[in-house]
C-alpha cells in the first residue's frame, strides 16, 4: 500500500518536473534560447551561444560549396572518408549525415526551436515535434558558417534531387519549355535505353502526358552539349558540365527545339546553339516515338520492366502526374 502511494507520488513528481521543464523550455524558446546540441562546425561556450569552430567550419563550407557545384552527397561523403576527416562522433561520413547537414538551418545562422520535445514525463524520451507543440523560427540567432545565397542554392538542389517531390529535376529545374505546347519539360531516367550500342546516361527531358512522351523527348547529354556551347558563345569560357549553380545565375529560360536550343539569358539576350545528334532517330520527335513504343511494349507485357523508375510508366499506373527517378544525389 505504502509502496503504491510512494510510486504514484514519484510519478506525479516526475510529471510535474517534466511539465516544468517543458514550460521552462518553451519560455526559453520564446526568448530565442535553445538547448545546446553538438553540431559539427560549432563548439559550445558557457554563455549558451553557438561559437564557430574554425577547422570544422571549413569542412562545412566545403560540403555546401561542393554540393552546390554539382557533387552528390555520396561523392562528398566518400571523399571526406578517404581524407580521414573525423565527424563529431568520430563516425564515418555517410550521405545521410551530409544530407542532415545540408538541411540544417543552424549553418546559415538561423534556428528552428523545439524541433523535439520530451514525449512523456516517465521516459523523458525525445520525439520529433510534428506540430504538437509550437515551433519557432529565429533568423540570425547566432553566427553563420555558410552565407545565405549558398545555403539557399543548396536547399533548391536538395529539392530538385529529392524523389519525394516527384521527378528529379536536377539540373534544369523548370527552365526547359516544350517547343510544341510550351509546357515545362520534366526529367526522367532513360537508363534501360541503349541505342545502337550507345548507353544513354543522365536521362532525358520530355513533354509529359499521361500517355507517355507526346512528341518531344530530348536526351540530356545532347541538350547539355548545346547549352555548354551557348555559354561559351556568350561568355567565351567553356564550362566542364551543366550544373544548377551557373544555370541559375545566368539563365532565365531554355527553349530546346528539334535541332537547336535557344538560351534566354537573364540580361535579356538570346543565344542559339545547335544540338548534335549522332543519329537521326535520337532527335527529340523520333526519339519520343521510339520511347513511347518501348513503353507500350512494357505496358502490354511484351517486354519486362527491369527498371522500377523507368520514365513515364509510373504515371500510367497511378494515373497521377508524378513520376520517380533513381538518380538520387
Ligand atoms: Zn508539349
């Protein structure tokens, strides 16, 4: 009996303390303070503010810079491992850690407060706050490691490379316009397609309808070459490859045709560059016919779909306007 009373007293006490902590925490959040969690790039000081740890901050900046300049999370993680750089927990660099860092608003000097909270007063287990309690977004709450422009470019690329948002749209995003109907072209994987011994990498961009690619589907490698040559026509510099950071900086819109590409620059000028196709049937219209008949054979069961993310198929199956790609960054 006494034991039961003791236990329930302890339970009540625990609940009360937990509530107090929660309340105290919330008050601190409202004042713009927050519990300190160890974050790579920052060290803690007694006044509870984030202080930059210069050596780690250098690595953080490098990660953002490389990601924005076209490297994938996996490539960056592999390189950091190879160089023997330690994470804060002395663990291995993995692409998921890089992902968390790229998504962390702390590096731009902001803070989302109360991302987690103690689930209940008995376990004190921390759970993610998915709207049960208020969240606070504090801008410029502490010194930034990466500048806002770089951070925002990284956010755009994360979104472009995230299959959850539908088709992967890296690197052109919504810049490409269908020459026939002016709809924005979407990206898809063409990994299973190999024509006349040529492996087609990097997918293509097509005018997307629920029946597949109506009339227009351009293979990305040929488009890339033309955009690069438009850039060197205008700026006199040959870019190594097409990356979002420079497209975003210079280009307003791209209008690909059957043989050429018109690049409309942010300064209002237009440059036209030829697309070179090794064979007639790689041109956008014939290729979309070819590809549509390929999809048709898969749909009718005459051919096996080995690639789950094959462009165009998911749309038919779900009847919605989304597709997926496998080209995860
Ligand atoms: Zn179209």
